[in-house]
C-alpha cells in the first residue's frame, strides 16, 4: 500500500484494511511454519503496510486531540 493511498482513505477504510492485513499476516505465519510459503517477501510487505496504517491512525488521532485542546 502506498503512502498516498493510505492518506486518501477514511478512518473506517483504514480500520478494515488493518484488520485484513493482520489476518493475512497470521496466515503467512502459518504458511511459513509449515513450509508452504510461496512468496517470503510478502511477509515484509504486509508488516510494513500494517505499520504505515498504524502510523497514519496515530497521526490522525494526534491531530484530532490537538484540535480539541
């Protein structure tokens, strides 16, 4: 997921994407444990996408709390 793509999404979309990526990460872990992983690089991509979404959610939460203060 690109950084610009993440910034253009709504909070609900980000939450849904995060949930889907975490589910995919769990599936990839199981595949790696059973030696069925076809693309090992996908683990890294998913982990970084999760981090990007969580970072954007933190930034948005900070802006919302700054606006309230």
